């Protein structure tokens, strides 16, 4: 009984935080929630395109470390800030996926049927598009290498054609033990593996929910891959989304709380981007800083979701949300496209100053997004079946010049629109 006061204090704190979080909010309707998810899809994927710009062509310091104090501090600070800000994208998208995947939680008697059905669906909507896209990427990039081995694009890939063996080519397409050639598909691959073990996650959620969090949470925070994942972000936040679904937790966040969390997150991200200036280190960043960086992400998830709810409710947000149906296609196509766009645009930069570096950064992302969205819309109306395969099983509304309205049944970024 000695720990009872501690437990009571924890409960009071949790209740108090929840009340503060929802103080001026009302539960979103199904239409509003679906619109918010559509808005989150497309905006967070655009954020990942910014993230996958990686370092400037003339920079020797990775943005994952933070700003380069000695060379181009302004440009490298902005690059690192945006990267760390959108570190919350994968956790939030994974949480949404888990929350939607376990939508049958109120019907536990149907769990066996639903789990089998959803696993089969995710094979078609996650893994088959992964294989298709990476086979196309591999064929194009290998042809480029054979035609012009000196081209700089193959040099940015995670496969070296000059010494690749047969298993490297298998990984390049299927992502078995290493990232596929379209390295952004590590997320899709880990999400599919998470779905494959969803029966185990369901058992944990039903009978030992806190045990699941106690196992997956520390593993994620420590950066452990649990042997079967590339990273444990996806499975932890997917499980957390399922936990919220089973607990019947409402997803509203009030305007005041959303703004406060967003401000706190921006400050944390700025401090992290400036860490080389504030802390300084010789060769390798300290491990505790990597753990602290991961620990920022739950705050980012809350902050981003709160702002998504506020922005998606505006007329401009509703217009953006209509493009949520193109999110998978944009995610799939943006790399190595952005790598090639970077290479070509850098040749046009008159001087490697901070201003021109930032202009190159913004232009590379905007051009990549524009090319991918235009290609997606063109394919959707000229070859809808091919587009549906490439878009994770999602088709666009043929009667609308934009993407499928977000008011249709909600679905996770990398899932079909119906479970």
C-alpha cells in the first residue's frame, strides 16, 4: 500500500493533463476526423520530402547532427530544424494507422476474422506496391549505371552496383534485411511487418496493454530494432494507437493546448538543431542526445496532431485535405526523384551562400512535390488501375479533378480506405 499515494498522484496528473488538453475542444465528428486525417496525410508526407532532402551538396555535416557551426550556420540550422521537426511524422502516421487498424476493438468476437482480413488487405496495399516501386527504381537506376557509370545519382543510393551481389538486389526490391533501393520504403516495410504481428499486438492490447507499452516503449527509446524491424518507431506508435482505440480515448485537442504544445515543440526542435553550438562535441554526438531526440517525438506527435485538427477545420485545410488520397504516391515517388532534382538544380546555383543554399533546398522540395503530384494525377485519369497499384490500392474519385475527398471513410496513410 506504500505506493498508493504515488499512483493517486499519477492518476490526478493524467486527468489534469487530459482536461487541459481538451479544455476548449469538442469531440470531432466522423467527417471532421476524416478530414483531419486527409490533411495529416499530405502535409506530413510533404514534410518527409523536406526531411529526405538530407544535407546540402556542399555540406560535410549531416543535418542529423545539427547545424554546422563553422560553415553556413543559417542554412544548416534551417535544414536541421525542419528535419527534427518532421521526425514526428512517422510516429504520428504510425499511431493513426494503429488507431484505424484496431477499429474492430468494440467487437472483440470478430477479432480473428478481422485480423486475417486486414493482413491480406495490407499485403496488397503495402507490400505489393513496395515491391512494384522498388523493382521499377532498380531497373531504371541499374540501366542508368550501365549506360553512364559516372552519373552521380547511383552514388547516393544504398546499393553499390559495381560490387552488388544477388542478395543485395533482393534487398533492393523486397527490403528483407536492408533498406530497399527506394529507402523511404523502410516505413512501409516495417508497417507491413507490424501488421503481420498484429495478432500478438492484439493479445497484448486485450490482456496486458501496459506490458506491451512497457516492452515496446523502452525498446523504441533505446533505438533497438527488436531484430525484425529497421526501427521500432512504427510498431511502438502503432501499438500506442491501438491502445488509444481500445481505451476509447477521444482524439480532440483544444486550440490553446495545440498552440502551447506547438510552441514547446518548436523550442525543443530549435535547441536540438543548435546542439552543436550549445554543447559541442569532437567526433560523434553523445548517445544521451540521441535518446533525448527520440524522446521529443511524443511531444511532436501531440503538437502536430493538435495543429492538424485546428488547420484541417479551416477552408484552406479542407482544400489541402482533398489531396490526402495522393499521399502514398507522393511518398513512393519522391526518392530518388529528389536526389536527381538536387543534382540538377545545384548546377544552377551561382554561389554557395546561405541564401542560395536555402533557395536550392526549397526549390528542390517544391519541384519534387509538384512533379510527383502531377504524375499521380495524370496516371490516375489515364491509367487508373496502374495508379491504384502504385498508390497503395487507393483510387482517386474519377468525378473530381482533385484527390479523393477526405470525407470518405478514414484510412491511414499507407492503408486502403476501407478495412
